[in-house]
């Protein structure tokens, strides 16, 4: 039981840190959409953003409809 709580706490901490990182990279005019259930998780989105900012692609095919679309767009604008 305690090991499960510790594992969940670590997972939550990872997500919070990734979310804070995303907010430090970009200036948002409003809060980001909810990032759980069907949406991509903050740690995955941080990886996507870092990949775009590092590799500087000219084109990205993005099939999301929420927070991933917002962050991919912001990443491309930043490049």
C-alpha cells in the first residue's frame, strides 16, 4: 500500500514539474485545457515541445483537438 502511494506521488510530481516547465517556456493568455483522460499528459507534451524546439521542423502533422494543438502551434511560432 505504501509503495503504491509513493509511486503515485512520484508520478504526480513528474506531471506537475512538466506542467510548470511548459508554463515557463510559453506565455499563455488563458489556462491550458485539461491534460488528463483523453488528452496527452504534461510529461509527454513537454517531450513534444522540446522535440519541436530542438529540431525546428518546418511542418508538423498534428491530429489533436486540444492542448497538444495549442502547444505544437506555440512551439512552431517560437521557432
